[in-house]
C-alpha cells in the first residue's frame, strides 16, 4: 500500500519529479501549462444556463428519450 504524503511541499516536489521523469522537463512544464484556474463563477453560470426542472420532469424526459432510442427515432 502506498504511503500518504501529508506534507504539501513534498507532494508537489515528488509529483513534479514523477511527471518530469515520465515526460521530460520540457514536456512536464508544457503539460502543467495546460491547466489554469479559469475565470468566473461556475455555480452562478450553471444556474443561469441549466433549466431548473423537477425530478418528475427529468424522469419524464428520460423516459421519452429512452423510448425514442428504443424505436430508433431521434430524441
């Protein structure tokens, strides 16, 4: 069983070392550059974009989609 690394600094150092050993230093840095914190407020954006359906509405829609798929029709 692997030992849990509780020291955050040690975890970062060992993690980057493992990444660099696997990819090489340049590719490890490039890989890490692919990630960023992003911007905005996910919770607010999600609430604004997604409809607020009840569980009954969602269940009915799921049944409709499943029936359409069973009949080979587009949902």
